[in-house]
C-alpha cells in the first residue's frame, strides 16, 4: 500500500524527499521546486539531494498561517 506521508503525524521522519514533501504539503512538485528555488520554503541540500526537514516545514506553515513572512 502506498500511503501519503502525513507531515504532522509521522514523528519518526526527520526530513522528506521532494515528492513526499509536496504530497504532505498538498501542493504540486512543480510548485515545491519553484518555492525551493526561490528560497521560499525551508530545505537542505546534501550533496545533490534536496530534503525538507519536517520540523522546519511545520514552523514555516505555522508562520504562514499567522500571516508571518518567514
């Protein structure tokens, strides 16, 4: 079974790969790449891989929901 990762309940994951992050955020992979390239969404580069730390995504969403510019 191919389950979509849940950003808020998957406590064991420290970071998500791009496809997982897009699904967890409910956005397209294309939008995720655009936000990543514009440094609008928290991410880390590990060599050539890009990952999205779960705790930073949660913080980012919280700030956006409050109307912050984080």
